[in-house]
């Protein structure tokens, strides 16, 4: 089904807002946009939103290239591959309602874990695990940011933005390939993704104007709030 002009404008507004959030704190476009895009038209999720996230990641990676850490990316992307395979399997076997409950609960558990006195350290195992979870969530529901963001939450703002951006570029590419190979991504959805690019570009530009005004602790608080909203929204959509 083709989108109407009103639907396109609404989708661009939602994606633009999500791009501002992600450009400011390092992730969050899918968390903000996915529930609304699904209401506008289910065809906008996950393919077009994943495509938009990949484009935004490329823009942000270029902006913060000096903070990229290959060690972080290596282990996490290694986990993203099997995670994406599991995500595709979930799309073919699990109902939307059950999937939303599982993903929402997982995100909320991650938030609770992040506010406990013990903080997860970045090790090959935790990076691989975060990449795996991100692959599952990103491919099945286009919300793959929370696992990696929670693991990196105590890093500097620019370091988080840089490494999450590269992770999103490569990880989104993997997810799109997996979806296409399994006939879960149409040419129409790719066209929708391209149409959303002007909103991505505008949001990225606005984020660049406000990003330095966000303090580190406030930065961490915003990430936890967005993760919580993501989990709650996913659960409510299944009720």
C-alpha cells in the first residue's frame, strides 16, 4: 500500500525528532520513532527505520571519527551477526504481541541492572552479549540501541556517539541483508527509507547545534529514561 502525503510528512516528523535525540545522546531514533511509525503504517517498521538508522549512523560516525574504538566494535559486531539471525527467526515464528512483551521486559531489566551499584564492565563477553541482544532486537523490532548504550553508559559522550554510530552502520547493514535474504524487505520499503533521509539529515544538523549543552550525568539519565520508555511502550502495545 502506498503512503499518502500526510503519512509521509508525519513519518518524516517522527524520524526527524528521533534523529535529534540520537544525534544528541548517541542512540534513540528507533526507540522514539518505531511505535509511531508502526501506527502510521506497519510497512515503515523495521526495514525503512533500520535504513534510516544506518544513514544517521554514517553521519554521526563521520562527525566523531576520532573517538572510534575498534576493540569495542569488533566483539560487539561479532555478536550482532548471530543476533540478527535470531531476530529474523523471531519475525517468522513469534506474534507481534509476544515479541513486544519479551523485548519490553528485556529492556526494563537492563535499565534496572544499570542503576544497581554494580556496573557491567566492557569485556569481550559483555560486548559480544550486548551485540547479540542488539542484533535480536534491532532486526526484529528495529530497536537495537539499548543493549549497547547501557553497556557504554559510563563512557564520555563523544565516545558513546562515535562507537554506537559505527555499530549502527555495520549492524543495520547486517540486519537489512538478513531481512532481504529471507524475503522480509521489499523494494517499496527501501524507497520509504530513502524518502525519510531528508528528515534524518535535518535532525542530525539540529543535534549538532545542541549536543555540547548536554552534561555527562544528564546524558546518562536521558539514556535510562529513553530505555525505560522503550520497554514500557513495547509492553503496552502487547496488552
